[in-house]
C-alpha cells in the first residue's frame, strides 16, 4: 500500500483512531479480580487492628512464598492441559526427607537439599511416564502418587514427626540438628526499606516466578507447551514432541513442590508430618485464581503469583478476625468460584456479543 497510512470508510487513518473504550464486561474481566483484591485489603485493614502492620505482612509473605512456589508447579502442568494432585504430598515428603537426612542421618544442608530436589524430579518423572506412556489419566495418576507418598513418608518413623532427640523405631536416638544455613532458607529476613521485613523465601519465590514467566511467555519451549495445552493433536502433527514436554512439565512441578517442602522444613525446624495438609488446596486455588487476573483466561505465572498473594491475604485476615478454622476452606472455595465466574462466564458472554 505504498507509504500511505491505511484509512477506513470515514477517511481517518487507522494509526490515528482512538482505541474503543472498554465495555462493562471487558472491564470486569480485566480488572475485576484486582479490584476484589484491593477491596479485601481495605476490608481487613479496617476490620482488624494490626492487619496493615509490618509483622502481619511478614506472615503473609511467608505463607505466600510456599503456596506460590507450589502453585507455579501446578501452572506448568495446567499449561500442557494436565493437573498435578500430588504436589502437596510431594512437598510434605520433601519436608520429611530433609528432616530425616539432617536429624537421623546427620548429614549437611547441601545433601538434604540435593536429595529433596532429586526426589521431586523423580516423582515428576514417574507421574509423567504414567500419564504419557501408560495413558493413565492425569488426575488418577497423580492421585495415586499422592496416596503413595502420604503412606511412604510415614513409614520410616512409624507416623511420627522428626525432631532432635526423638526415639527411632529401632530404639536409637536421633541426635542430628537443623544447621543454621538450612534454617536461614525459611527464617532469614532481608532489610528492604524496613528491617527484617522481607523473608528470604519470598525472594526465592520472586526469582522462580520470573523464571517461569520468562520460560512460558518469552521462549519457544513455552509457546510449544501452550500449543500442547490448546490442541495436543495439532501440536503433535506439527512435529512437537508432546510426550517429552509433558514429562518435563510434571518434573518441574515435582521439583518446585520439593522446594516448597524444603522452605517449610527450614521455617519449622522439624519434620512435622501434618504441616502440609492444606498445601494442595491453597496452591491449586492460587493457580486457578490466576486465570482471572487481567482476564488472562489461561494458566500464567503472573496470575498465579497474584493468586497466591490473594490466598495469603485472605487466610491472614480471617485468622486475625478469629474466624473458625473450618470456615476458611469455605471462604477460599467461594472466592475461587467468583474468580472462575470472572474468567469463564463473563468471557463467554463477551464472545457472544
């Protein structure tokens, strides 16, 4: 068209036309969840004394770090149209394994971390092979792995938590300890503007979230993973190694779950067998809420991180309001339903207009 600007029927150049204003539905899809998040912050700040304090922020950040890392692992499996129900039990297994390596075997922190990461990768590999090679549905494969891990992590100590000085089933006493460099992963706080405000675990979450965002949004591998999730058959016909990408997605999910378990063990300073009970629900909620952030309507790293922040704020606010513990899952479920309505129902209405 030579060098002339393209014009429409009115004669106004395309580059000079103003962008159409967002409709009510478009605005709700794009910004509704962020408005809900802001409203939640305002509500808890007004309803509870101390919610807006630095101390409260530390608790929120600590809970967000572990939930967010696990949720980013779920995000990888969602991108390839899968789902990982074993992340909570993988994280708890990493917590117990790290405690066992440090307290019972009396090895150093580096061995404990390496063992947990290797275990997470192995769990993800087995999940991926079950799904890809034996054609077991992802929900059934990861559900089976979840139950297997729940039982396996209890066998060495006969269902007891691991702590220095405990009596082992063979009659010996565990004399190992959690070294300071390991505990620092879950307890150390950095000085940014306000001393001792930002936990190191939050920095780890931010680094992982940025890495996941770059992989999924800015690399060829990420685009291929989204293509698999959108239409696996078409991706295979285009020459994509679907099996390999799916297995890698589950391995990444297992490794990230193990990192979450390591951080939880470092924060607690013991192998608490019951400490990871809510990790699965919270991380899945964060990953699914991420669909509603900025109207993405797909699994994405930024939305997942915001979803984890939302879950952390919600739980901290309910706790500070002395809400009964049995109401927290109900509230999380209600919020998740609202987020999914923003994502799918409103998006469907927009498509019909």
